[in-house]
C-alpha cells in the first residue's frame, strides 16, 4: 500500500514539521512493512494543476493532507479534483483547519473519507496499521489486495474497527458521519522520532528548519489555539540536546523553535541557552519568549551571547490592561519593557515584538497608545498583525459578545467589532505596510530617528501621516524597489513635514548616509548631494597604506592589500557630520541644529565586512586636503 503525506506550505522557504513527525513516527512503529510512506511538500504559490499532476503520478492508495488557514481552500479544491479522477482514492485530512467542526466538514465535503483530529502521530499510525491488516486479510481470503480501491464508500475497514480508532471522524457504509472519542495527548514526547534526517537537511538548505522542545503553553490567551490544550509537555533535556547537536553538527543555518513560550521554565530555558553557547558553530536560533518573566540571571547570561546567535520573538499584542484581562493574557508590561530595553541595549540579540489589532476593548486610540509604547522600545522588527478568529479558539466562540465581523473563509480575519471600525482597520493595514518597508527593513534608522527627534512626539502619528501620503499618491498600488523608497520619504519630508525646508540639505545628507550604509555598491541618486575633493582617490590609498589607520579602524584587514580592502569598504563625502553623537542620540532638534552642526566637508568610512551590521567612522581628521 502506497501512502502519500502532503501539504501546501505558505511560502517556498517554509517546511512542514507535522508531515515529518508523522512520517518518522509511522515508519518507526509500523507493525510490519505493509505500507510505503512518501512525503511531498508544495507551496500555495505553485500552480494547482501542477501540484495535482505530481500527486496523481505517484498513484498512491491513500493521500493525507495537512490543512491550515493558509492552505485550506486550495487543499479542499485539490482533494475534490483528485476524488473525481481517482474515485477509489482514500483521502484523509488532518491539521487545525479540520480538527474543529469536523462533523460539519465531513457532511459538506464528501471527497474527504476520514478526518484526524488533534495530534496525528499515533492516530494516523493506528489507522494505517488497521488498513494494512485488512488488506492482508482480503488478500489471504483471495478477494484481492486492491479491493478497497473498487469500493464505492472507500472504507475498507469494518465499522466496528473504525470505531475503535480514537481521534478520527469518518463516514460509515451508510453515509452517516461518525465521530469517535478523542485521543489522549502523547505523554512521553521522546517516543516521537526526530523529524529530520541528514539527507533531508541537505535538501532543506534554503528552507527554514522548525523544531520544538515542548508542546502546549502555560498561558490561556483566548485568540490562540494553544489554549485549547491545557498544560505543557516537554521532550527530555537529553533528547533536546541530542537533537540540537544534530543540527549544529550538520551546519544548519538557522533553527526556529516553535515552542509557544520557550522560557516557561526558567531553569530549562537557561540550560538550553548555555548548551547552545557551549556548542556554538554556525547555527543561529529563533525563540518565542515571554519577556516579562526573564530574571536577572538569564539577562546577565544573554549579555554574553554573540551577535546574531539568538533571535527573540516577543508577543506583546497590546498594552491595554482591560484588553489583556478580557483575552486572558497575563503580562506585566513594565517588566517586559525594562527587560526589552536591557536586551536592546546589549545590541547582540535581534528582537521581534508583536502587536495584534482588533482585540476586545482596543479601539483606534487605544491601539495608537499600544503602538507608541511598544515602538518606543526600539525593537528590530515590530510586527503589526490583525486578529484572526481561529476555529476552536475561545474568542471565536465569543464573537457575538463583541459584535465581531470576520471573513467567512480562512484566515478568518477580523473586519470590525464594536470597538474598531473596518475603516480604522484599513488605516492600520496601510500603516503596517509603511512600518514594514521603513522600520522593519532596518535601513532607514538615522532618517527615522531624525524625524522623530525634530517633528513627531508620537511614532504612530508619523506612520499614520506617511501612510495617508502613500494612499493619496497611489503609491501603495505600485511595487517599489528599496532604493526608490529613499526618494519617497524625501518627497514626503519636503511636502508634508518641513515645508519651510530650513533643514532640507541636512535631511538629504542623513538620507544619503542611510542609503550608503545599507547598500554597499549603490550609486548616489540625483537627490543626493555630491561633493568633490581633488585627488580624493590618491587620498584614499594614502589613508589605507598607513598601518596606524588600519589598526584603529580596520584591524580585521591587517596585512591585506589596499585593493582587497577597497572591495569591502567605501569612503563617501558629506557636508555634515551625520555620525555626530548629538544627531543620533537625541540631543538635537531644529531649534539648535545650526548651533550643533555647521556645513563642512566630512569623510565617512563605511566598513561592510559584516553585511548585517555595517560600521561607519568619521575619518576626516586623518586626511589632509
């Protein structure tokens, strides 16, 4: 019997952890070699006709689909088409999108034969064992190994046998939908094999590697599916360390932990952090953490972590206390803010903070306050998300209580509620776009800081104004290169912020500074001021030929030839010292700008040896011109 496990990932770079768990579990524990398991992953961005053709050519006897909000509609269409051309094909569906309201799904989608609810490893393995056993029985009785392919109802098991499999919903021979008792959760997670092999890792070089050290969450947030399962189960520390060494020794680029709250157990989290430090090579790690429960011991340890080794995703969601209470989220924002500032000051850990728009009691003004308070923590990335009323979540059951209107189709995103209108959510969508292009890209740091220092007391107000400008110019309807975004913010600054143009030249220079710092080979556009110094090329060579200059600014280039050094650095002329501490650390505004900075030629050295963290130095005093 040939069995295909498949799913449609939301992006090419993603990989399916669930598929691999089920494949490895079934292969390890199948009673006999009675079935062949094949796993295939696709993307929702691929043509459905091509996906169907590939699945059809495998000629599987059973195809199992993993269903999520991002692939549910396409997957259902795919199942429907396959059933039409392979009437005898048994189709099994699992995943969050079918685990809830399973009876209704079966009643309305006759191309699905069986739904597996919840954790799938044990249930799916038990189902396959029963199918394989029945096939063998048919063969021994001379009925034919492939009898089930000819049966109208596609069910080869007697109803009493199907009824014994916990965690499934099926349609009996009379067409009635039967829902069995739920299956208890796997207590010993160590019985689940590692979902990756070395051969698979070699094929996943350009994809994200997901890993979990635990299942469940200690919190009970009403919008999250983790709240449907009480408590946390963990893989043993011995097993976790063994798995992590496997990734490290196979030179995986990044491992993304999917644990809902990785640091729910401080002792356990710290042990993993220290283990990763002790065995550090080329792999980096992404964790979802709760920042307000970090204590000083962990914070002090995290100060020692090398840059770009750890990345933390921190779900703030809102700072509105009433909202937090309504969604059952426990959070001390003051403690969270203090810890995030501590981590941000260290500069060695990338911090991603999340907000959710559309929560109960969070109106537009309240969200503005949450935005400003979280943005003030200066995260590397601020992700602005929109509430989704997921199947099975408590907040979906409470939708009438708060007059929620949401999309009927996945991802069930909120359209409006009694606290925030559809029009206001549209504004937040526009702000999300600008936020992602300008703040989250990380390549407009000096420009944004300058704007906030001199012109805006509210971060949200700036993004609100800039988003409105985009819409008014219909810029949101076009595709923009990163370089073109510099010109757009310059036009916005001239047209809407500083109409008097008293500091326009300085703004252009700061904009040019960000452009050159984060785009190593870029040519200065027409809007950028171009200064010239006679024999500047010779002056550059003279600077780099002096050993004391290399030791002071570029020690990692010692004993390198000048031509080799020039491949990774750049000298650029500016009319202001755009690296001045008074400019970048908040001591400057438009009133005292002319007193602090006077126009004069400045030579800035850009070092691109670390592409993720380029460095700059004002080296004017080391040139004679």
